C-alpha cells in the first residue's frame, strides 16, 4: 500500500510540473460542473445562415483602387451561391483574369502598331518666329574707286564712302507650313518585328486560356472546401449536442447510483473537447467563406455561403494514358511557352537586321512667309549701306524636296552580335522551360488521377465505416443507459463515429477536388477574351468522335 501511495504522489508531482509549464489562467481554474461557456460572438456573424441567394446586382466587383469602408465591413451579409454562379462571377470579377485581358489587348495593339511600319509616315510641320535685332555697320573702305559706274560714284545710289557708318533696328516675323513624308522602302527589321508582336499576342492569349483553367480550379477548390467546412460544423455541432444528451444520461445514472462520478467528469471533458472542435470548425468556415469571396472579388459587405449540397463527382472517364495525351494536346500552358520562344527568335532576327542596310524615301514641301521692318536708321560719316535698308519688306514663297536615304551600320563594337547571342540564349532557355512545364503537367495530372482513384476507394470504405459506426453507437448508448456497457465503451464508439463521419466528408471532398484538378489540365477554354466563357464541371471531349487525333507538338530544339 505504501508503494502504491508513493506512486500516486510521484504521478501527482509530475502532473503539477507539466501544468506549471502552461501559463496560469487569469480567470482561475473553472468548476468541472460549470456549464459550457457561450460561443464567441466574433464567430457568430461570419457563420450566420445565408439571408438569401446572391443576386447579380450584389456581385459587382469593387473599383480596383478602392478600399472598403467601415460601414461596408460592419454591414456584412451572408448570401448563398451555387458553384456555377461562383464560376460565372469569378470569370467576370477576378482581378488577375481582368489584368490578363488587358495584357492581351495591349499585345493586340502592339501588333497593330508594328503593322503600321509598312505604311508611309506623313507629318504636318509648321513653324513661326518673331524677333528684333540692332545692328551697327562700318565700311572702313568705300566702294567709290571700284570703277563700277556712276551709281557707285560720289552722289550715286550705291556709293559708300570710306569710314561710312550706320545704325539701325530690324524686326522680323516669319512662318512656314508644310507636309513631310517618310517611307521605308527596304527595311529588313520590319517583318521580324511584326512576327515577334504576333507571337507575343499568341503567348498572351494562351496565358489567358491557362489562367481560365487555373481560375476554375481555384474557384472549385474554394467552393468544395467551403462545403467541407459547412459540413464539418454540422458534424461538430451534432457531436456537442450528443455530448449534452449523454452527459444528462450520465448525471441521471449517477443520481441513481448506477455509475461513478468518474463517468460524469469524463463526459464533461469530452463535451469540452468537442466544443473546442466546434469553435475551430466555425473559424474554419468563416475563413473558407472569406477565401471564396476573395477569389470571386465580391464586394466587401458580401460573405458567400455554399448553397449547393455536397454531391460526388462521377468517375473520371479517361484512363491515365488517355488523360496525359489529352492534357498535352493543345495545352495553353505549353503553347504559351512555344509562342514566347517564337517571339524571342523573331526579336533575335530583328536585332540582327540592324546590321543590314535600310533604304528610305523622304519628301516634303510647303510655303513660307516673312515680314521685315527696319527703322531708327542713323547714318554717320557719309552713311553706309543705304541701298540695303528697306523700311518694310514682305517675302513669301514655297519649296519642296525629295530624295532617298541609305543607312547601313558598319561597326558597333559587337553590340548587335552580343544582343543576338543573348536572345538566342533566351530561346534555348524557353526550350528548357517547355520541358520543365511538360514534366510538371504530368506530375500534376498523375497526382490528381491517383488521388481521384484513391478518394473514390476511400469513400466506399468510409460509407461502410459510417454505417457500422452509427449502428455501434446506437447499440452502445442503449447498453450504457441500461448499465450493460461502460462509459469508456461509449466514448470510444462515439469518437469512432465522429471520425468516420469526418473521413467520409474528407473522402467526398477529395473526390471532387481531385476531379477539378484533372479538369484543370484538360478543360477546353477560349483563347480570345471576347469569346463567352461557359463554366464546365465535368470533362467533355472537344473533338468529334470520328475526328483524327492531331499529333502532339514536340518541344522545339
């Protein structure tokens, strides 16, 4: 007996040492017989039941540069939404997809800009000026002894004596208008530039298609996870309610002297543990709702709730080999890399063309006019240059010119060749990126395929487990109420039932998520943002049954 007492004392000391590692509860140690505290109020609002089905007017995306206000954040409303509705809203609202649409439009504008280089450039030119100058003229040697005739003799109109001087002010106003034409007759860089822009447009369109696939998977996963969180809350809530019923049975049996106090304390501990699981499940559901709202880019005051019941997706219709071949064929992720590689190759040609001659035609013509006023003329020492002083002179005319220009870069210290080699390296890198992406696609698809098969098998086992665990729980509870089973048997059976329900839920969601992951690799999607998008929940073969299978495009060397 003394040995047993010492053992209990050692165990008590060890428990106290472990308990000392945990900070003291500021509210003190609660009474084991006290009722369960209420659920946190902060979790009740985001876990509220939906107020109705989400309307299209409530799903408009907020402005890109806006921030939610306090009123919007405080006035959250829970609205039901189906998976098809979620996909349609996500395709319309998702900011990443909207940004990709803008990139496609920008690439299209760049192609149109490059095509414009095949046409001449016509410019309107105009100029105007006004100004004033003051000049002082001195003639150290006159022109009277040049023998140029009587007009240059003393008294003549053009006579300037030696030492003649004159000071005058001159103002002028001038303007000109015309047209200028430039046209590249021979430009070896023009065609590669257009081809590079078209390849870049193809790449952006393929990225748009790939982003559609990825977004559908993100929305589907977020929706299925929200369904899982909803169902988990129901399971944990049912467990807590069942705990309260069993606790009442234990209290009644204890009052009748049929069970010890230990059964009541153990039931209270189990009920507290299950309430913790319920609180965490509610937090998980609030997070899952917000995660779906972020993917859909809903207004800040809207909190979505999954209105679709959980339904198991069908078996994947293709085997692994067929799935891989279909995933590689026309894959937008791979096609985007090929288009990038083509764009880089054309940019390399464009850079190399800078060393080739460029022949261009230029032409221009226009008219001009000028008004000159000379005033405040002050001659001295016989005057100077009087014949050139005209008080007011208006001049007008026109001119035109045309010609050819040749530009040929003969030496640039290796700049162009270095840029060409750099682009070739990037072309080679794109080929390696293609190989890495090809392998990643296979890994993703095989992982989803095997997980789908495993989830279907686990679901069949989980269904059998739930049926058996439910019957066992009914039996053991009746046996406990009649004193034929212990509380430990009841607790183990209850825990097994809850675990079976969670396993069935996880297997069901695993089937749906793995199906969505398979669909992400094979989903037929448009490449043009102007094409309407039809959400697909199940895979359909986009090629007719009698159509020949097109060959796969290999990775370029």
